[in-house]
């Protein structure tokens, strides 16, 4: 099977398996896992933040940020198609007791004026706005890059109102590599950031939440409350270190494959691109094939290609290091054949 469902599907590399095998571990709830400590220090340094926390997943990292900054009854500003709002099972309300204030963005970018207008003024009728969330790259906009200008404008107005900014940077390193910038160019415009080690960076499990010491301390307590204190999880952190030190630059290969896929799809009549991929995600409109998403995905599956449904008449194809250039060529042939 050529699995284009998600970059979460990557298998650990040989180096990761060796690092996992050889890791020195201890009880992380006591703060005694040397490999986790090393990963957290490395991540904090790379992301330009005071402290970092190794967490089970991207969802947990995002939710710990919300729990650490907010109180029940608060309101947080989220983009209408953001993962935190769209895909986290209503966790912000179920866990932190906050309500979303939804701002519609264009390719993941919220207009700073809309964000400013969404911030509540002091009035006993209103909830307090206690967090602004950005997502970069933006998954549902096809891995689009939220520009530094946009981030800076939102961060500045957030600071004026003393509201923290959190980035869901599940794929922030894809933005970094594709834009040829440094990760700190992006993280300078946030108070906390969540990055996933288990997407294009290839680790089997884990994410990082980074920010100010006091916020990460709160997040550590929330992680424990939620049952996320993982004891000898240095085996997982060992792989995370390989992700951060050896897997970042190669993300550009995933972007090239997405570009190749998209270029070929543009020439297949019946298929249209919903986005011009900037990173590793290609969203395809299949309405003109007159097939339902399920029918189309079944046809692909019968030919050995896996993709996911991405809303009405749309499917998502995601590239990663476990799909070769040959696999991409094969996927293109299949797409041509089943139309
Ligand atoms: N997204 C998954 C699905 O949930 C859609 C995927 O396959 O892309 N933030 C962003 C922007 C994400 O895309 C994801 C995963 C997460 C957070 C959550 O990460 P995990 O799966 O580790 O909880």
C-alpha cells in the first residue's frame, strides 16, 4: 500500500530504532529520565523558549496550553478551520471549560483586524479573552504557511491586550523549511508552541510544548492530572532527539513530492486542486468525477493507494518519507486510470 493518508503514518527510521534501543531512561514523573530531560532542553533551545515539555500527542500539547492559560468561562480566539477547533473533539470546552470565538481565516491566516475585533472588552456580560491560537502550517488549508507578517501583527495586538498567543505548530518545521526561515523567526511571535515529532519528523510518538517556565510548570501538572506522566518514556524521547537533529532538513523532499503530485493532478481532467501545495499536503476536489468520497477512496484503495476524505467532494493526500518518488509516480498513474 502507498499510504498518503497522513504524515503520521511514518515508521521510525533505523537511527530512531537504534536510539530507542540504546536510550538511558529513568522515571520522568520524578524528573529523572535523562533522555527526556535532554530532549526538553534541546527543544526549548531550538524553539527559543525558557522550557519545554514532552507530551503524548499534538492534541495533548495544544490542550495543555489551553488548560495552562485559561480558566473555565473564558473565551479563546481560534481560526474556523483550525485543528484545535475542528478536530480535537471539543476538548477546549470539555476539559478547560472555555468557549471558542471563531474567526474565519484565508489559507489559515486570520485578519488581524478581525482578531482585534474578537477580543472582548471589560464588561460583566462578557467572557474574558484569555488565549489566541494560530496554526502553522495550516492543515485544513492544505499545509499552507501562515506568514511571519501575519503572525507578527497578531502577536503585537495580543501583547497590547496582554493576551498570550499559542501556535499549534504540529507542522511548524514544514513551514520553516519551505520558507527557508529559522524556527525562531516564527516562535518569536508566540508565547507557547506545540510541535509534533510524530508527523513528517518521523518519531513513533510524541510532541513538545514549549513556553515560559511558569506556563510549562502548570502544563506539567495538567499533564500529570490527565494521566500523561509517562515514567521511562525516554525510549520515545530518544527518537524525538533524532527527529529534531536529523529529520528537519529532509522535509523539503516531502514538499517536492507534493509539488510533483499536484502538478500531475492539475493535468487530469475531472480533478482540481483545492490548494497549490506550499508544503506536504495536497487537497483535491473530486466532484467532477461524479463519485462520492467513499467510492473514490475505495477505488484508490483497490489500486493500492490510501488517502483520506477531507470534507464534501474533497480528499487529502499527504507526502512523507515513507513514500518514494516512484510511489508518487504510481499514485499519479492510478489517479489517471480510475477517473
Ligand atoms: N492531525 C491529523 C488528523 O487529526 C487530522 C492529521 O492526520 O493531519 N495539530 C494539527 C495541525 C494536526 O494536523 C494534528 C494532527 C494535530 C494537531 C494533533 O496531533 P496528534 O494526532 O498527535 O494528536
